[in-house]
């Protein structure tokens, strides 16, 4: 998938510019919430470690519950209206949290409900967004588009995490939810300005298959294709470990290291700067050494430094947290850019929604499990031990990539091969690895 590097997409493409602005605003708000929601639970509702982990789990649980059918629905519908509806729902839900607090209705149960419902909106938005982007960009522009979106998302995350801690310290954690609500309103307005209109989807454009049959088709695509299968299994294992430590990192920094909410936000924001670095480096490193080799560098090499995170102590010892978190963020964002660009070019367009939902169901499905794992380990073994176990799981998950076709390749493929058995690559048991389409 090695190719020349183009540029200037934001300057020359109005619709992408609006999509970029809307997505960046939404990521900023989500990052504010990533700090504000746990701080609301800790400081206002005096929640325990397990309850904080449960809050993170609730935000990701919808991927397990409705992720697969959403992929089919997105392939049956125009994607932009789905995104607009999801942004509007998130705006209303987040704006309602401060009002609930002022009315005396705020509780852990209500926060869990908000996390669950906004997580459901995120499933619809992310699935539709991933399938919508290739429709407004030429194939040669897609790597740049993915890099800019992931890079700006990381920059927004830095600003959002830092702002979340600062807002919580100056105005109260509950008020931080207003910032998130406002950003979803900005996202809604930006998406409304996009001129590109998808053609209306008619029933005749789809095979006469049941919902279950179409869901099965997306899962089969992953099961029989070695590239999709490898990246999905890796994503599931990696997300289990990532959410395991991220779900309790705020509690760890406050209670084990003894930091203030403002400092916690600043440290997490500093680690997120790695995402910007990863987005900047992804296309350049992939172009130089190949997309498959770059995947190993970003997903295995850099995350090894994540082992420094559980060693964090006060004072200068916080640099261990920043170094480890920065490296993990850089690797994750760069790896995601390469993976998304690969999927958009390699997957048939009419299956992209189902592929996105199926991979998200399997890889994101472990995120709530990771959050519960982090909360359980933190409660039973202690926060520092829990951080050590979960951060060690990040580089261990990358061994899935090592024992796969990725290790033997310079580049990930850019198109699917013909279905003749003689031309299909063989997996370890000698059988055809790609499906007959």
C-alpha cells in the first residue's frame, strides 16, 4: 500500500473541511467527558473504583449489544442523516446532566444511563462516518483524510482532557458536561453544511437477505480473510488491555499518586500528544518502510514503553506516566490510520458498513470487558498492580500481528485478489484464505 504523499486536502475540499471540523469538535467534547464523568462520579457522587470502571464499560457496551445490526442498517440507509441524528441525541443527553444535578436527580444510575445512551449514539455515528468518508474522497486522498482526522482528533483530545481537568477544578466537574454538549452542537452544524448528498437507497439495491443473513455476511468476511481476521483479533486483545488501564487511570493518579484533578487532566492531555505525533508520522513511516512493517513498529515497538506507566510516583516520577502514555497513544493512532486506510481501499464499498460494524463489534466489544477488568483488578489487587497487569497486556496483544501474514509482508494489500484458488494466498493449513466473491 506504499504510495506517494499528497497534501492540501483541507484547503481544496470544502465538504471534507466541514466534516473535519465537526468530527474534531465532537472529539474535543468526548475528551472533556472522559475526564469530567469519572470526576463527577468520584468527587460529587463519591463512587468507588468498580463503579468508575462500570461507567466506562457502559459507554462502550452498545458496541456489543447493537454493533452488528447497526452495520446492516447503515448499509441500507444514507449515512449523513444517521450522523446528524446521532450528534443531536448526544447534544441533548450531555446537556441534561447539569440540569439533573441542579434538580437533585443526579446519581450513578443516571450517569450510567447517559453513558449507555450516548454510547449508542456513538455506535451509529462512528459506523456511518467510517462508511461515509470514502464517498466524499478519492482513493488517493483517503490516507491523507484519515491522517488529518486522526491527528486533529488527538489534538482535540489533548485540549479536551486538559480542559476537562481545569474546568472540573475551577467550575466543578458537572459543569464540564456543558462543554461537551456545546461541541456536539458544533458538530451538528458542521455536518448540516456538507453539500455532498448520497443517492437515496432503494430496496432493489440490496440483496433480498434477512438482517441475520447480512450480519452473517459481515462476520464471514472477517472470518475467511486473513488480513481482516488478524487486525480484528489484535484490536480485540489490544482494546481489552487499553481500556483496562484507561478506565482506572484517573483513580490511580488521584488516589495512588496523590494528584489534583487539574494535574490529572494535564498529564492525560500530555500523553494524548502522542496521538498527534503518531498521526504525523503514520503516512511517512508507512511510505518509507511499508504499511505492514509500519504496523508492527507502531503496534508492538512503541507500546513497550507503556510498561513505565504503573511505576508512576509524585513529582518528577510523573514523567514515567507521560512517557509511557505518550508512546502508547502514538502507536495506537498511527496504527489506526494505517488500518482504516487499508480497510477503505481493500473492502468492497457495499460491504464497508457491515465490515466496520463487525470489526467494531469484535474489537470494541472487549472495551467494556476491559473496563470491568480494570475496576475488578483495582478493587481486589490494588490500583498499582492492576495498572501493571493491564499495561503489560498492550505489547502482548501485538504478538497476534507477529504470528500472521503481516510479519512476512512489506505492505498491506490495496485490493482483493481474484477468487481462483490458484491465485489465493494460503494460510498455515494450506487452504484458501480469501473468500470467493
